């Protein structure tokens, strides 16, 4: 039993700890997710939708539209260069909840159909990202260290949280696809910190401290529209972008509305809570005494079923 992760189950069945019983996933798919903590569904999001997300991202980068509440990030290697609003300087936009066009991703029936297999029928959007991994400058700053997404979330149980990550073009080892350590979703939430990388590391890109570097890893090479669903304890990251292109993906984390908030004070998540609150205080005057729960309470959004706890 992992107290910090809120996991642990008395169920005897082999296939109902991490997935729920419905007629969407085949037994084979459920078994795969139960054992590995991720599942790739080929060709799930249409080319038309991906073109719309790409166009919208470009307009946001050019500052033609400025959705409220969104965080815009730049790679550490270009952070200090002169800012000209363009796609080349933005590596990620987060929390696009208030942008109708990008938020469509989180409401696509083909995505929600699978999400429900992990969260159940009451579905909240808890975090959103559009990632634009730039060509690496040679300092390998475009890597995303191995981490567990649960480090960022103040709610449980972890088994009712799932990420959807859709490739917006072909992704492979050359342009920095996702890499996962299969089966690690069965473990606990581990302490995270900033890796000591020579070229520096991007803000909020925490890495797991002390994972087994020899654990078998799988590189998720995917085609445009393919979508991977994964558990928030699954250890994953992505490689540096050796290509000349901007590797794009759109992603959303969903949780069951029946999840409950937890206090992260005194846990390995406390340092993240401190960092994010300091940043939000500096940028937006967010109240100093607030907590990670307060940030999420303001942002989570119901997309299916009923709002219960979250
Ligand atoms: O898309 C990527 O390169 C990694 C995304 C990721 O793991 C994250 O942002 O938590």
C-alpha cells in the first residue's frame, strides 16, 4: 500500500484495479493497461482537429488571441533572447481551459470515451498542455526528465486520474517522443527535484530522484493522431529534439469528480507547492497563504457527468 499515492486495493480481479468495467476496452487492452500503466490508441484524433489545434496555437504564439489564465513557457536556452511573439519561442502553453478552440480537445467524444474507462462517468479536466518541443540548441535542454505526473496533483485516488497525450505529427526518438517505464504505475509516488543537468533544466521540469536507470524503457513512437492514455504514477519523460522541426503534442489530464483533495504539506509534493505558489504570487498576486488545492479548485472543469467532490 502506497499511502502517499492513495492506492491499494482489496479487489481480487486481475483487471479492475486501474481500469473500469465497460464495453469500450477489450480484455486485452485492459490487461495491457493494468500491467503497463499506459495504452496507445492509434489514429484517434482526426487530421482536421489537429490542424485546428495547430492553427490556434500559432495564433496564440503570435499574440493574435490572448486566452485568460494560460501559462506560456519558453525553453531555458531561449528564455533570455529578445521576445518576438512567434511559434519558435514558445515551448508550451498550459491551462488553456478558457480557450474554447484548444479546450475542444478535452471534450472530443473519442477522447472522453476512453477516459471514462479509467475515471468513471464523472469527468473533470484538471490540467491542459500544448507542447511545442523546439529543435535542441545542443545543450539537451529540450529533454523532459523522468517524472510522475502525480507529483503535481493534490487529489486522489491516483487510479482515477489519467493523462491523454496526442501526437500532432509523427513522433520518434529523433524528435523526442515520450519514453515510459512500463509497470511503474504500480509503485509509489517518489521524491522529485531538479536534475543537475549541465545545460540547465526548464522551470517546473522536475525529475525523479533515484529511479533505477536500468529499468526497461519503451519509446513511444507514434503517428499523427495517435493518443496514449497513461496513469499518473507511470514514470515517463521525453528525449531531446535532434530534428529541425517543432515536435507538437496536445495533452489533458482528467480525474474523476469523485476524487478528493489531499493536503500535500509534509509530503514529497510540498516543495512543488511552494514553488508554484511563489511563482503565482509573483506573477499574478495569488494570495500567499494559499495551497495547491486552491489553485486546482479554481481551474478544474467538469466535462461529463456530475460535479461531486473536486
Ligand atoms: O511532451 C513531452 O515532451 C513530455 C510531456 C510531459 O511528460 C509532461 O509535460 O509532463
